């Protein structure tokens, strides 16, 4: 039971922003879905369809955010193993520095392995602060989110990045 509790807490702390987005998206989808079902029950099928399409969009966004949270948890586990095996090396943190979600996962791994001060100092030296939420490439160009290379890097972590 304690292992499940630790796993859950690690999952929550490794990806707080994607999980918050997933929860808000699902809540919005539930509200819109309820409105769509209410309109459908009243016989107003056009209004029900009007509410159904945004419901599907919010559900899709929640699903994507949940996938991102899972990917960040995998990043946390991968970085924690590297820190346990090799100790603190800046190159491990440089790979994940451009994304807030990946920085959060790396900081959790550093906290769990005793390297938190060095990791915080490294990210601070790179100029990152708590309010830098968007990935660097998305902040520069919002349409970069739809780039297949960006999506592959975000959801399919690998050794060769």
C-alpha cells in the first residue's frame, strides 16, 4: 500500500501542470456534456450537437494532457536512475531545461536523490524562473506545438535527443 502511495505522489509531483490541465479539461467536458445531454433530452438536437463538439475537443485535450503527464513521470524515473547511477551531471539537466514540465520532473528526481540544490542552481543559471511555463520553442512560435518533432520529443523520450 505504501508503494502505491509513493508511486501516486511521485506521479502527481512529477507532472503537476499537465495533471491540472487534464483535470480542468475533463471538468469542462463534463459540464459541456451535461449541457448537451440536457438539450438532447429536451428534443433540441441542434443545440445538443452544438455542445457535443466542444465536449469532444475538451476530452481530447484532457487525454493529451494525461499522456503528457505519463511522459513526464517516465522522464522523472529515467532521470532519477541516471542520478542514482552517475551522480549529478549538467548534461542530464540541459536536455530537459527548455520545458517547464520536464524541469519539474527533473527537479523531483534531483530532490529524491539529494541533488536538488545543484539542479536548482543550474536551471537558475540558465535563466529559468518559476513563471516560465511554456516550452521555449512554443513560446517563440505557438504553432511549433503541432510540429511532429516537438510532439515526438514531448511524448516519446529517448536516449538520442
